[in-house]
C-alpha cells in the first residue's frame, strides 16, 4: 500500500476576478440571500476559500473593467490583503 505525502504550497494562485467578486458578494450577502446555492456557485466559493487558505497571495487579471477591479480593491481587506492584480508586460518586440 502506498502512502501519500502532503506538501505545503506557499506560492501564489491566479483566480478569475469575476469568480472572486461573485464569491465575495455571496459571502457578504450583498444581494438577497438565496435559499439554495447552485452547485456551481458553491464550487466557486470553495475554490476561492481554498486559494486564500493555501496561497501566499491571490492574483487576478489587472486588465479587467475598472468597476470590477474597484470592487476587488474595496474588498481586499476582507481577504487580508492577499489580492494583487497582474500587469501586462509590454516589450519592444
């Protein structure tokens, strides 16, 4: 019988900004709280919670709409300031 070894993950994770915003909206109850959560919403929420628990920081695409980006920045304190936006790198080539 093989044994499984657990390894610590201390790197960053990249998540979809829409997923982060929808999960935070769901957790904060900013919209009317649903009586049932769809399986997709539940899995997105678990994915966000896992990334927050297991990563040193969570990155999101910095080229998103300004309103979506502002919502993430406004809620960043709730994520213990783990969220950072990625930046596009432009080279001469």
